[in-house]
């Protein structure tokens, strides 16, 4: 999902923790207690969460770029205002999540630097281009829809600041998802060209969206500790299945065709997708998606071009402090 | 297939309202160009906020202009189906974002004016304009505060930020005079107590600008030469590019509903 690079082993990083404290910690988790910033926690718990929350934050910020690509071209003033407000919401989520990650002891600057140098990851989905207005509808409908599937369980995550951030984020995401679906509905009820635009967008986004949930359970290296610590409550495949089951009837309602001729409904009523091309997923994670370089370049450019502004603000704050100090001394 | 521009019956009140709507849309559009690219996340949100305020003002003003005109136009036709010669905004608001200093100086010059303007317009005998002004003034008051704080930070920050802020002031100064000019179409509305006479706002605007610029250790240019033309549709080269982007879908897919 927004934190795909977590699918790696953490074994080397595990410290030997004080056994009594660790047991007490696990007992609190088992009792569905929330862990707060000043509470004792195992180093690996802190590290896992720092990575997960900061990757989520990076995804929100990089995710502003594909949608931001259409703000200046939105087709009506109402759509323009809604899209600008939506992308602004994503920025707010990023800010909120960096703040949650900072409660674990790493500064926003360090976290952002890790993203800009390519060390930290963000969701693979934002490495695909937005080519038409229908992509904006599709991102809201499917990308935000998939994000919600993943994030609703995170509202019950054991780490308090993350869980609380997710409650707010999910409220806004479900609004975005409805907005995206409404864009699609308008296109599908529009001219033949608009309907073709909607189908084309679905064709391009469907498989990358399914990949957002991460590798299949049978090959996922996701450690059991995330489950034990109640950070992750459902497996990748479980969440993917939930998403597909929710989405297929929506596509049918829109009159669009899911671009998967092998998809079948099983006896239990689940829509089972055909094989996913995991090589594409690996390539995108490795930096070879269509937009990886553009996305990082855009974030680096904003960061570098803004350096003198941040320096000016810091210099002014320092001057002001000195003047106030001098005044008080008089 | 090319889409024809809409025709507007520019009666004084329609033209007056359109001019303010165009100011708000074009400046809002410029601010929206920053989205995802600002110097800090906090500022990304602030720029989007101001952009959204201005878009909201534009929508109300276009809707009112269309209603006053009483033809088949609406907010989207007015925004998306007029070409550069039909746009009536100030030259100041169409100037490109440039660096952050330039964006903030443009915002500051305009907001310091708009805030006084909306406050005066709250007394308009036209109830709709008075209501739009009452809402817009709350927004412009924040825009003044936000941009003036940045002018001070940049002017009194580092050598580089001082230089950039001063360059922006020097470059944009000649576009400020147009805010205070009045043509024949507005005199009647001013006399009738519907429109605001911007000339009366100039001393207060200059006082606000001077105070902030002085605190920022910056200086206003000595030159008093002022560019004019936006109100009559004689724009800089920049507006055509902005409009070709803004209007691309409406022009490519005539008559579609979005």
C-alpha cells in the first residue's frame, strides 16, 4: 500500500530488549491499549512505525504531483476548486503524518531527506502518469478507495498518534473517493468520447491499483511482528480481495469493463482477479516506473528552490529573537 | 472543431462584476500553480488556501455577472469561453509566479488593495455585491496578514531573500497603478453608490504598503510610470498561455458536461 517497502525483513535490527518490559508492552497491546510517544516501546517497534508512518507521509506528498498535474486544467470552476482542495488535503495528511512520525524521535527534515535521496520509499502507484481528466476521477475512485481499505484498520493501530491521524485521514479520503466516483459517473453519462476516456483510465490504473496492496501473502516477507504488535490487522491478499469485491459492482454500475478477462466470481461470491504481473511491480519499486524519476525530480526541485525561503525565515526568526532579548535587557 | 467564444453584453454592471471576477480567477489560478511545489508544506497549504478563497470569489462574481446579463451564460462559460481580449483582469494578477518572493509581493500588493476594496464594497447599494464583499473581506484580511509577514521575513531575512524581495517589488511596482484607475464605464456606478471608487483607497493602501516595506528594510521604487490595459483586454503575453491551459478541456470537447 502506501508503505510497500516494509515488505522486507527486519531481523538484523532487532535489539535484545528488557524481557520484563517487553512482556508488559505486549500485554498492553494484547489488551488493545494504545501506546503513546512517552511510553516504553521495543526499538524495533519504534523503527517499524517510523518507517511505516514516514513512508505513508511521503506517499501523501508525492501523491500531490499526479493530481496536481490537472489543477490548472480542471474542466469547470467547481472541479477546479474541488481538486485544489483535495490535493491540499493530501498535503495536510502528509504534514499530519510527519508530525506523528516525529513523536517517535526522528525529525521531519531527516525523514524528508531520506525520501529525496531515494532511501525511503513511497507508494508505487504515484509513479504512473495522469494523462487525461478521467485519471483524476479514477485516482479518487480507485487509488483513494484502495487507500481507505488499507487505512481503516489502521485507525485501530496500537500506536496512538498514528491511529488518531488515520481517523481524520480516512474521513477525508472517503470524501475524495466519492468525489472521484462522481467524476467517473459524470464521464460515463457523458459523450462517447468521455466514456472512452473513463474506460481508458480504468484500463491503465486497474492493475497498478491492485499492486498497491503489496505482494501476495505466499511470497510476502512481512514479519509476523507487525501483526503481533497490531500495526497490521489484515494480510495483503485479504485487503486486495475486499477491494476487488467492493469495486466490481461499482464498475458495473458505471458501465465500465474491468480489464481482466480472467476474472471470475467464485462460489462464495468473491471476484477473483486473474494473475497480477508482479514483475511490473518490482520494476516500479526498483525505480523503473514511468514517472519515478519525474516525481523525485519535482520534489527535489521544490525542496532546493525553497531552500533560500526557509533560510530567510530562520534568519528572520533569529534576528527577531535577538532584538526582543536586547529590548528586554534595556 | 473550434469552440466559439461567448458573446457578452458588457453593460456597466456586468463589466464591473466581470473585472473583479477575472482578477480573482486569474490570481487564484496562479496560486494554484504552486500546489505541490511550495518551499514548505505549511506554505503549500497556505497558498492553496488563498487560491481557494479567490476561486470561490470568482465563482460568486461570475454567477452574479451572468445573472445580471440575463442571457445564456454561466460561471463556466464566462471563465472558459472568453479569449484573452475578452478578459478584464488587472495586469498585476496575470504576472507569472516567478520565485516565492515575486508571488508574495504580487499577493501583498493585490491583497492590501482588495481588502480595502471589499471593505468599502460592503456599503454597496447592490445587495449581492455587498454580500460578496462581506465574505471576501474576511479572506483578503488573512491574505494581507500572511503576505505582509512574508515580505518582512524575506526583506529582513538573508541577503539573498532581501535581494529577491527587492527585485520583485521593483519588477511588479508598475502594475499597481492600474488598481486605482477608473474608466467611463464605472463612473455612473460609483455615483450611484454601487461601485467603489478606488482612488479614495489609494492613500490608505500606500500607507499599508509603505509601513510593511519599511519594516522589511526594503524600498518602494521612485518611478511612477504605471502600465495599463488589462481592464480593456490589452494584456501581457502571459495571460494567453494561462488561458490556453485553463480552457483546454472546454475548448477540446465542445459542449460536454464535466
